[in-house]
């Protein structure tokens, strides 16, 4: 089999090493040669860490598209365009497509699956969620027997790294974010990681497959972790909780709810002990119950491993068709399924603000635990709906007081 590789960044380099440098066991021992014939790059003259032959490099996608020897195209470029357009053109030219691009997959999953079926090719995207964790393959296998009604997970290594470091080292958010950026874990603009967009795209993909309905990033409620402080972390430790940035979706009948938000878990919860760049995904089936999948969620080797796993699936299942349907019509009930006790930390400047905040909290939660320390109020409420707490948080913000809050998941 001849393959084309689009992009020679971190993931593309890892894929090239596994296949053409035969670091992968299969490629070192394969009787029939499988190799990357062409690599699409923006600048053919750029100095690269890997010694890729000049005649293998191209800056023309049409050269790849028109090469009849190339049967599969691996996409490792990133960004919405031109990758989405190239994927469609590839499948129309009867070439299999493999991608790690969560943005394209989450937005256009239904279109791309239909296009693959129409052109009798495969569209595989294991690496778009969970890095080295084979969650999509496992999800599809579980769905053959089970109805999956719930997905939970820690799906972003950068945010998990930040929260883990804050918790274990007693440091401020801004300090740990800078360290993550210096180490290359976080981008110069960390919004995708700490405001939930990266996680919600991954949750959208998993939920779409599990529930049989195309759920997009825009359908998922998300709230970031920018406001968490060192004092919050100290309080969580005292209360016996650990803060995690959780992706969570539920299905009931023809409704679904999905959210990405900071939550507090018991320190004994398995997910509480998933730290730094590691990810965990939990799926619940009506027959098998809860299954959990754990591993490295990002990085060159983990993601490249998932990409090449898809390639081996194509090689070994040439005539097999993917049986994925996203035709189900479901109503997005947003936050209806999410309720619980809530932790809140509100900053105050004087006695008048203290009185106003207490009055606001009293309106929604008569039963509560409350602590006051210097210029901060710490509250654990009775069980409340997510809507009620979000409304309160908005009122507190509008009154000029900063706060952080998180749902407690028992």
C-alpha cells in the first residue's frame, strides 16, 4: 500500500517514523511493503529534524490526489481549512482518509461518514480523541451489544496538567499556566484548553457516535477554569475533594445533555488520581455497565500510534464497511440532567458586600456549609440545579465580585 502524509509537524513526524523508518513492529516485519510515498508540506526547503528524501516532498495536493498508487491519505495538518476540503476531495477520488483533526471531525462528522460510504472508502479518526487511548474503536465495539447512555472523561492534558500542579504544589493558576507554556504543553493562546473548546470537540465526537445523533461543539455547554485559585485548591484538600475539568454527556430517551466544566470529585474517585498529561474516558452501557479507558492523551508517539492503528485497520479490513449511523433525531436539553451540591468561593471587599452575597446565597440554598476567611466566603450548597447556580453566579459577577464555583460529583 502506498500512502500520502499531509503535514510534518509533531504528529506527522511520529507517523513517518513508525511507517517509513520502520519503528512500528508491523512495518519492520511486513511481507508486503507499506510506505509513505508523498509528504505534503508548505515549504519543501525548510530544515527538518527527519531526513525526508526531496523527491518525497510536495507542496501540491493535486499531485497526491492524481497519483493512482496512493490508496490512503493521512491528515496531520491541523486547522479547519484546507483540511476539510482536502478530505472531501480525497474520498471523491476513492482514497481512504485518516485524521487526527478533532475540529473537522466534530463539525462535519455526518458529512464525512456519508461521503466515505458513497465512495466505498473508509474514514477513520481514532486519534481525534484521547491520543493513544483506543476509545473510538472500543466505543464502536461496545455499541454492537450495548446502548451507551453516559460518557465522562478527562480529555485535555493541558488543563489536567495545570490543575494537577496547582493541587500538588500549592501554586497559582497563572504561574502553572506559564510553566505549561514554557514546556510546550500549552499554546501562547491557551483558550482552547482552559476554556473548554478542545474538550467539547472531543466530547461531541464521542457523544455523536454513542447516541447516534450528530452533536456539535456548539451544542455543548462549557465553562472554563481561569478563575480557580490557590485558596480554592487548599479548601478542596480540606474538604476531601479534587478538582478536575470534566467532559460529561448523558442520554435519556430522545434527549441528551452535555457539559464541559470544573467539578469536584472525592479524592477516592479513580478520576481524581488521573494527573498531568494522562486522560481517562468512562462509558456506561446498559449491559456491560461502566468501562474505563486510561492512557496518554496527547503527544507525538501517543497520537501517531492511534493514527497508524487506523492504517492497520484499513490494511486488514479492506472489504469491511463501517456501520455508523448518525440519523437519530434528539433534543438538546442542555443542563437539565446536571444537579448536585455546589462549592462556591466569592471574593469580598467589605461588610456590605459580605451581607449582599449571603442574602443572594440564602435565596437559593437555605441549607449550606459556610466559612469566611479574610476577604473570601466559601460555601457548599444543598443540592441545586445547574441553571440555579449559573444564575446566582451571574448575579454575583454583575455585582462586581469575582468567584469560582464547581459542581460536586458524589
